[in-house]
């Protein structure tokens, strides 16, 4: 095989691999949202997360998710502060936190549920953290979840 043919073949293979790696992320977009102070002051959020910067980022994600009423994934590699509380974050706030490599799988699972607001409304019994969060959503975004 000629060297030029071999290099052309390698370049083609590299292009195929590059496309396979990029394709799942092409539909993902990033948005910057300033959270409301009421969201970042949630006692339930502060009880779970100690870092004020993490609380601001999570507050931004919560505001966006419930403002748009679309599931989002909070992608992070922070295992000690955020990912270790992943189930509590979803249970109280309906926010899915995920490692980057699991984000698309988690998103596919979330889309099997109704919208975030409807999902939250269907809960039968609310924890104190969920009630506190519902009051904040009602006050700052006029989104009624708990009657």
C-alpha cells in the first residue's frame, strides 16, 4: 500500500471517529441564567450543598428548568459536593445532576416523564423541602405546584 493511500485512509477513519464523538453533543446548548436570590436562599438547597458558587449554578439550572418547563441535566464532575447528592436533588427539586458521560442517557430517561411542572404536581405527598421549593416557584415565577 502506498504511503499516500495509507494516510488518506487514516484521515478518513479519524474523521469518522471524530463525528461519532461529536454527534451526541451537537444538540446540546449552554445558557447563562442569573438565579433569583430566593432560589439560592432555599434552606433545602443550602442543607444539601455547602459551596455558594455551586448553589448559584444549581439555582440557575432550577430557574431555567421550571421557567421553560423542560427537563435539563446539570452536568458536573463534582462528586463530593453535587453528584453525591444526586438523588436528593432530583427528589426535592426535580433536577437531574449527572457526570458528562451519563448526561445523554439520563436525558433520555427524563423525557419518559411528563414535563417538570406536571411531574412535580403528580406527587402525592410532599416533603418539607419540596413544599419550600414549591412556595418559591409560586412567588418568583408564578408557577403553582402545591395547592
